[in-house]
C-alpha cells in the first residue's frame, strides 16, 4: 500500500470519526435538552404546592444536569475540533478547491458557530434555574415574614 493510499485511508477514517463524534455530541445534547425540559416542567407542577423541598431538589438537579450537559457538549465539540485539526494535516497538500471538508467544518466551528449557540441554550436553562431559586427563596422569606 502506497503512502498516498494510506494518507487517503487515514483522512477518510478521520472524516468518519468527525461525523460520528458530531452525531454522538448532538444525541447527548438532545437527551440533556429533553431531561432539562422535563425538570423545568416538573418544577412547574410543584411550584404552587406546599412542597417547596421538591422544587429545591428539582432546581438543584437541573443545575447539576446543566453542568454535566455543558461538559459533555464541550468535550464532544473539542473532539470534533481535534479531528478537524488532524484532517487539516492531511489536506495541506491538496488544492484549495479540494479542501471542502475542513472549510465546511470551520464554518460550523466559526466565531458564531454551533458551539456558542449550544452554550447559549444551556445558559438559558441555567438562568431559568437561578431565577426559580431566587423566586423560591423570596417566597419562603415572605412566608416567614408574614407568619412572624
């Protein structure tokens, strides 16, 4: 097998790993999005009930889930970036027009790429949980002040 064949085969393997990691990252992302949506909906069920402890548990679970979600997403995008770096090493000798894979992948990982958009969604859930915690604490303190 010639060096050119090995390089071509290695490039194809890297491209497939990049695609696989992208699919795995988005599958994990969607699972965490669904889990957080369920937590927020469940928080709404317990909000007006006389069980503030359950709301506290759900807020804590949601914040922990967001930390895990952000970490899993970061790792997935970082792995994709690593595969992209490896692919660029193989594409160095190709003509500019033949560098379609790395050029397209760079658009996704660009300045306002999917990484930042994904982070914004996670941040939105963190804001929801923090606001819920503040509202819950204020209602607890209001209840204590009224009963004293």
